[in-house]
C-alpha cells in the first residue's frame, strides 16, 4: 500500500509543469531581495503579493517570502527548502508534494492549506495557524509546532510526526492524528476516531 501511494505521488509530480524560464528568473530575483530592502518595503506598507500565482515546481530554495501573500498560489512540487514564510498569508495555498525541509513558517497563516505528501522535515511551524489544513501523507520528522493552531487539521497517514511535536500545539476534536498518537490532555477531550464528525 505504501509503495502504491509513493508511485501515485511520483506520477502526480511528473504531471506538474515547470514554470517558464523568465518566470523562474523573475521570481528568483524577487524572492532573494536583500533583507534591508524587504524591511524598507514593509515599513512603507509594501508587501509581496503572489496570491493565485502558478509556481508549480519552481525553485525557491532559501527564498525570503516572509510577510508575503500567497493565498491560493499553486506551489505544488516546488523546491522551498530553507525558505522563509514567516508571518506569510497562505490561505488555501497549494503545496502538495513541495519540499519545505527546514523552511520557516513561523506565525504564518495556513488556513485550509494543502500540504498533502509535502516534505516538512525540520520545518518550523511555531505559532502558525493550520486551521482545516490538509497534511495527509506529509513527512513531518523534526518539524516544530509550538503554540500552533491545529484546529480541524488532517494529519492522516503522515509520517515522522511524534507525540512530543503536538504536545505544545493546540488542536480540537476535529483534528485528525495518525494512528498511534493521542490528543494532548490540554485539547478538548473527545476520542480521536480518525474521522471528522458529521
């Protein structure tokens, strides 16, 4: 069953298209602006808006997209290793199959985010909101969720998630955890049956 899931994900990834060369070059320049320039833009009330952008399979490794708006952007299969999304607005952003290893998503809003089969090993999601997020099949070893909101998030079939990682987070009766993990005692006390209530 695990092999079939991997094979399906591989076929899904191969079906995605890379961005045009000019688009990749432009987004590379934008996402690597010097920190001083980014801070000056933010003081002036200017924030990067990539909402709805199609950046499937884009290479944004080590990019600084902090405070950016990426709502409903399509970043499936993108290389986002080591990138910063601190305080970014990522409502219903598509990050399926994306590589977010060691990425910083601290204080990011990820409501309804799609992280199915994404790699989040070592990622920092402290103080992030993942309300109703889809993390089915995601790899989460070493990811941190301190003070994160996991209300209604679906972690079904994800791998690498340990009990200690969710103990410092906040979920509710709708949060679906992988088999073998239990809701922390500070969450609303309702048995996790691996499904959302009607």
